[in-house]
C-alpha cells in the first residue's frame, strides 16, 4: 500500500492562460519507496471564511453573503471555490505539480463575490483530495488503490494574487449576469436616452432610484 501525503504549497496567477486561471502548486510524497505509475487526482477547493478577520468595510460588502455580523457565528460556512482533476505523472519518493484552476469574476457566484469584498490580507482555503493511485510492483504488476479521503491541505492565498489575475483580464471592471428581458429593458432605456455606454445607463438608473428614495 502506498503511503501518500499531499501539501498545497502556494497559488499564483497563470500568466499565459487564455482565461483567468490560478495555479495551485502541490507537493506529493510517497514514503514507502514504491514507484507510483500515475495518480488520477481530484481536488475540491473550498474557501473557509471563518479563518480570518474582517474590517468594517469588508463586513459591509459581505452583508449579502453572511448577513449582519452578529449572525456570523452561524453564517460563516465554507463555500465551494472549484473542483478540478489532474493526472500526476510517474514518480518515486516525491514530486511537485501545478494544478490549473479556472476562476470566475461573475458576481452571481458566491466565491467571486466574497473575494471581491476583501480589501486585502489573505483568502483562507482548504483543498480536499480524492482519486485513484496506480503503481507498479517489483514483479511488474499494476496495483490500484484509492487516494485516502482524509488527505487535505490548508493554505492562504494573498488577495493581491486574485487582484493581479482579474486585473489582467478585466482591468477596473467586473461582471454581472442579467436575464434577457432585463437586458432588453436596459437596452431600450439606453437607446431612448441616447446614452453611449451600459455604464452610463446604470448610472442614470441609480441616480433616479436615489432621487426616488429621497
């Protein structure tokens, strides 16, 4: 039986990806000395919001996700960030690999909304591992075993890494998703007012809403 350990040592922006992608660097060790032919590894990545503190401005921006701060003892639950798979090539003893993790800036997704609300510091994450280990025995046979469900690794990703990644693809911008009928209505409003950009249309609508609340 293999004796496997996996540690996530860091995460960085992929400078050459066609879409926003973080590279999670994994260090994998096998202590029995038997050669590992391959590992079909699955990584479930979660954000653990209870593992950090928040400034007043951050708490205000997190209201939609977690409610008022007196509720946070119950509401700061782990949230899904990504689930990805990777094939670890053959090694003996230890190896390191990069796991590409696609990221979204869609504010309908809780993880993106959470990270956008942070002014700085770090994103507390947990990586849970599962999958299948293939190894070759001394007599040339292949053995198959499961990656233990108990394997996990915690890390803290600097918020600056996320900002760098998103600024490369969406400099000074963000994304929201609208229903088609809502989009059509805003488009008609924009056309009637001869507004040059979507941002101008939303600015006028917000101004009208504030005047109505006054």
